[in-house]
């Protein structure tokens, strides 16, 4: 496969360690690449040293994301829910390093998707959007996804189908070197409750742990 030229492209999103580009010629896909210097993390000298010296360590996030994605896709319950994490495709060498090709979540008419943070800034969720968010939460519990970062910028609203669908585009998979969350259902469940309690607080709503729902009032 030829090297994908991104030298003249502008990122549509920038995270802590990665930049996201629209895949050239494919409006339905994005390609994520590490930013220059991503191996060096202030305050984490051991991790920075390992990533600087080992390509495997530098791209360790790919192992955990593909692992979490494939495990969720292979779950028998995957056919019963709107899939809650962005679909991952192939790896491709780019002019900016190894790229991870993934589904591009979009708004109406192919417009850029709005994040949960953007929706809140616009005045908060409508009842229809809140119902979609609770379906997203239910899907993450049903598929037992490790959710290590559900910050409002990582959760995008897909408005291209007949039913609204929230999608986690980053922050999934076990980040622990020993895979503790992958081994413990309780750790995974407790983490999700903490994440969604914080999400509800951000939205000015409340998290009902017994019902596993974000509710008004």
C-alpha cells in the first residue's frame, strides 16, 4: 500500500498525542497520526524513555484500542446495540508516520460531527439527544467496554442515520501495563460509573447508578 501523503493537509482535530485528518478522497474516513514529540511526556521520564527507544511502546495505544474494538465487535451482544465506539479499519503508512484509519463520525449532510462538549455549549441536550446518550451508555455497559477517557470532546454525535448515535472516538481499551481492568469486571464497572457520574455533572444532570441512566432533575 502506498504511503499516504498528508503534508499539505490540515488536521480536523488535535488530541493530547494525536492529530486527526480526513482520509484523502474518502469523506467517510479519518486517519489518526502521532504528533511529533509525542513520545516525550513531562513528568513521566520512564514512559518517555521507553517510547523513545521502542517503536512497539510508542504505538502501544494501537494494541489496546484494536483489542478493545475487536472484543466488542465479537461480542454476541454487538448486534443488539448501536455500536458505541468508532469503527477501526486498517493501518497505513503516511508522510507523518504510521496512521490509524477509522470511521469518520458526521453530522447532518456530512457536516462535522458535534461533540458532547459542543452540544452542551449550544444549550444542552434535547430529550432526543439525551435518549441517544443513554443508549450509548447502555451499549458500553452491555459490551463491557473499558472506558478510560469519556471526556465530552471524545464523545461525538452521529446524525447520519435514522436514529441518533453517540460514538466514543478515543479513550477506550485498558491503559494499564498489566491489564488490570481487562481482568476485573468490577474495576471496569466502577470506572464506568465514575465516568458517567462526571459526564452527568458536566451536563448539569444527574447519574442514577441503579438505573445506569443520566436523568434530568
